[in-house]
C-alpha cells in the first residue's frame, strides 16, 4: 500500500485523501447519526403515546371510581377479610382513609377476588406486593386507601 501511495502524485494524494475523509464522514453519518436520530424520534413517539394513554386511563379512572366508603378503611377491610375467609389477616390503620393488610397465606383467586371487591366498594389499592409461598399460596402486603369523597 505504501508503494502505491508513493507512486501517486501530490495532486492525486490530496484527491484520494479528500475522498477518504468524505467517505469517513458519510459512513459516520449513516452508521452513527441516522440511527441515533431515528431512535430519538421513536422514543419521542412512544413518550407521546404513553402520555396520551396515561391521560385516557386517568380520565377513565376518574369516571369509573365508585364513591368512597363511609367509615374507616381498616374496619371495612377487617370485616370483609373475615367474611372472605382470611382469619389470620393483620390490618393496620394509617388514619381513617388508609390501612394496610398483611396476609401470610392466601389462595391467589380468593385474594384477588377480595381486592376486586374492595375496589367495587370504593377503596383504591395504593400498593400490592404478593410473593409466592412453597404451598401454592401467596403472602401479600396491600395498602388500601379511600377513593374520592
């Protein structure tokens, strides 16, 4: 390659060097700048779609929420837990509009059925953490709060 380069005239060397520099710029544009630009455009489109979906979900939630229950959340949760067959559940009050429920073992269908019942009664699940037990039950920590008043 060095022999070939040595045979070129100074004018040819400048032209070949310019051509290689322009080729490097075009390749950098095609390999780096365009993919990053396309990824940025796609991310902006996904963000706009997510913002629209969030707005729609918030609007549906505002319409779909039942009125808040009368009375403290912890007493309602304790009563319905006993009715649903969760005698070992622990209910902790965090004020009149908020309570946490801890279950050591519950069948998944029964647990999520109870959670749906709470939502129909006007409570909102603020946080739910469930973990599988070895005996095909779940241990769960649920924080409930009153919906709108």
